C-alpha cells in the first residue's frame, strides 16, 4: 500500500465518521459510495462492492462506539427503545450480512440505492412537535419498532451498514422520537446492528483487513468530535443536513445503476 492510498482511505473514514457522530448514523451511507468511487477516481486503488460492504461494516462498528460514549452522559439514550430495536436489528443484520455473499455486486448496489431512496422520502416527511415532548415522557409502539428494526437490519447487513440512515427517519416520522434522543439511541442500536453485519462479513471472507484498520483509526478520532458538534447544533439543521446527504448519495447511486 502506498502513502496516497493510506491517506485517501483515512480521509474517507474521517469525514464519514465525523458526520456519523454528528447525525447519529453509522457512516455507511457516506462511506459506501466514497470507497466505491473516490479511490478509483484518484487512481490509488479499487474495491469491489463486496469489499466495500465489508470495510464499512467494520468502520460502522467502531464509529458508533465513539458516538455512544459521548451521548450517554446527556440522558439521551432510551434504553427500552435500544433493547427492542437493537435485538431485532441484530438478527436481521446477521441474516443480511451472511446472505450477501450469494448476491452479485449489482444486487448489493441496488439494495443500497433502494434503502437510500426510502430514507430520502422519509427524511422530508414533516415532523411537527416531536422535539416539544420531554425526554422522560417519550412513548412509542415497541413491537412496531422491533418489526421495522428487523427489516432494516436485513437490508443494512447486505450493504455492510448499521442501518441508522433508515432508522433515523423511521424513529422521527413513524415512532415520533425527539431528534436528539433519536440520534443518540440510533447510534447505540447501530452499534448492536453492526455486530451482526461484521460477523456475517467476516465469516464469509468479505473484509479487506488493512483498509478496515485505517478506517477504524479514523473512526475512533472523528466520531466523538462529530458527536460533540451534534450536541450543539440546532435539531432542524441536523435533520436538513441528514436529508440532503442521503438525497445526494441516492442520486449518485442510481445514476451508476441506471
């Protein structure tokens, strides 16, 4: 590996993990297209969709650890929500991560594109009054939360994501969870989810070790910084940034597929 390759992978991991910590996502929604296209564009390397999904699975696991550690002190973590959605998404992501080895690369890209498109639509659904509810009074349908988490887990496991880019809009629009609690809790749920995805990817030999290590180092540095920034930014701004980010990656992915 030459130095330009190492720097490129590190910067991709740093940017993805910073945004991950700030918005409560694992970072796969950003890192998947960046790893797929940027190294090739710069002429420093090339990854297959299977390799990218494996690398992002590892990166998401470590990026979410940093974010959770920052948010756990503010009372934003909803333990009931994390338990119901975490267990369901763990089962789903293992199924998706293990099953993805039998899919063609075009199939993985299409799954990613569909998930991003659904997330875009949901992010721009109006969310009135969700941040007016005190954190200790938040209520939600536990079994509906578990069902959505399981379905998201299967798709997220296929593309090596933690699934937070879909969990966040579901938690905001369907379950009506306040923004900061959504961000904090989704990081914890994504951490659990990524265990299933990582296990599936490792057992089927889809992980490139050295690029994964570089991404992990970047994640451990950048994710806590992003989480601290996210705690200070207006919740409406966070929602808009998340929506635009997912929209951009969805457009790019579907342009490549079509």
